[in-house]
C-alpha cells in the first residue's frame, strides 16, 4: 500500500470559483493566474477547470507549451516577461503575449526585430518597486515599442504591492497612493490590467478592462480578515492522510524527536502519515490544528520527515486508519498558514512530488 497521504483537487470548486470571479470581473476580461503549477493544484487541472477565464497568466516560459498541450486555445500571458532573448521563440511559437518591464527588454526586441506579430504588455511600477517602468515613462515606452517592426502594444499592467482594504489606513503604499502614482493611466479602460484578486473583489475604484486573478480561484481569501465563505469561493484542495499508529502515554512521557512535547495528563497520541518531506512545514508550531472525526485536534511535538503527532485525547473514536484532514473543506488552509506564520499560497506550493494527487468533481 502507498502511504495514505494524498492531495485531492476539487475540480468543481475550481470551476465554480472561476465562474464566480468571472462575475466579479464584470465587463473586464479574466486572466486566470496559474503560476507555480496553478498554486500547487496542477496546471493541466487548471486548464480543464478554468473555462470561464479569457486567458491564462504564467510566469514559467515552459508553462506556455504545457498549457497549449493540455488544450488551452485562448490567450496566454507571460506575466513577468522573458528571461533570455531565445525565450521569445517559444512565446511566438505557442502564440502567447509577453510583458516588457525594462529598457533591457526593449533593447532585446529592437535587436531581434522584425517580428511576426509579437504582442506585448507594458508593465508599470505603481509602488511595488520590483518590475516596471515609471508611469510617466509610459508614452515614450509605448512609442519605442510600437516603432519596432512586428510589435503590437496590447496594453499596460501593474501589480499592486497592497490591495487589501485593511491596508488603506495610514500606509504609504495604499491603493489610493498606488492609483495616484499611475496618474491618468489609472483612468484608462482599454488595454489596462491592474487588479489582482483583492483589488477585483474589494476595490471598485481600480479600473481597466482586464483583471489578473490568482489566489481566489483556488478558494483562498486574499485577506484573512475576510473569510472566503463571505466571498463565496470554495477551497479547491484537500490534503488528507490517516492515523497509522496510536500511543497512550502517561504524564511526564515525551513524544517525538527532541522530546519536544511532554504529556501533562494521560494522553492519546496519534501518529499521522504526513511529514515535512510531504511539504508540511517543519516549523509548524505545536497547537496547529488538524481535523479528525469532526473536531480539531492539536499537533504536538516536532513535525518529522514522514510523520507528525497529534493529541487526540479529546477526540472520540480514533483508531488506526481514521482519516485526518490537514487542510481542506473542514479546516481552511489559511488557518493552518496563520498558525505557521505564513500564507496559504506557500503551503499549497510546498507539497512535494511524493504526494499523490487525485481529482474529484465535487
Ligand atoms: C501572482 C500574481 C497575480 C495574482 O495575484 P493574486 O493575489 O493571487 O490574485 C497577479 N499579477 C501578478 C503580476 C502576479 O505575479
């Protein structure tokens, strides 16, 4: 038998989340962001489930080809641009569109011209200060790009450093200030793509004719202060396993490596087949919940490579073989992430290759 751990991808949830975010986008077109293997859910599954989207936005060059091979025939955007000049061959071969974010990129295009209809998007820096031209450079950048034979400027985009409403209070890089930094461009409708999940959901002042939606497609709230049930999206991944051993320990007995947990009462400890080699973070603190038989039980002791230990003293009817949900429909991955001091996206991307993935159509 294989170890009982598995990641279940809920295809129906992915599909309904995409439909929901398409409604949120309204008149704007929806780029479904599928970077990092669709936030850990599998690019091919995203291709199947995100029919409601108008295009896919990727970071990895080879995801363009992967998406085409999986049957995606709508638009694809290489969202961080090319990394090496030869990347543009793949962009063109698979009919994708490419972000240009700096002068070096423009020079490469000038040196490789003429192109056969290369469609580019100008990335602007609205305060994140990682990629993009200054908004005031946009007219000249556009002119320069359009002067290159075979290049068509499709539009402008920016990625907000902060887009949660909570952030609006007294912070420098508030959405209000990021919009201000964009100047008149912020008012542009045609060929403008500014909003990520948070901005699309909560910031109607962010305009444009397209949105780039990632995290909420996977059923995760972009702002832990606003639970995902309030925005009507469904968790799309369940990470589950089983209890593979049970120990009854006495007060004073310790559990696991480093004896990091010592019982203070007669305790029932379940050993669960899930460890850091599955991608469950070793820094997960004691007390982080797992879901067993309808209740939450705390992780105790250290997460090991292949197993974790859980205090099930207060859980009814646990036996070897009892299912355990590490996160999913009953226990939200963002709650687990919060306990670990991180965000859900990191946990979803950390699942390792030895964990089998299965699909259901719920
Ligand atoms: C990841 C990413 C997004 C999606 O953001 P979410 O908060 O996950 O919706 C949008 N734009 C760019 C440039 C990104 O890198």
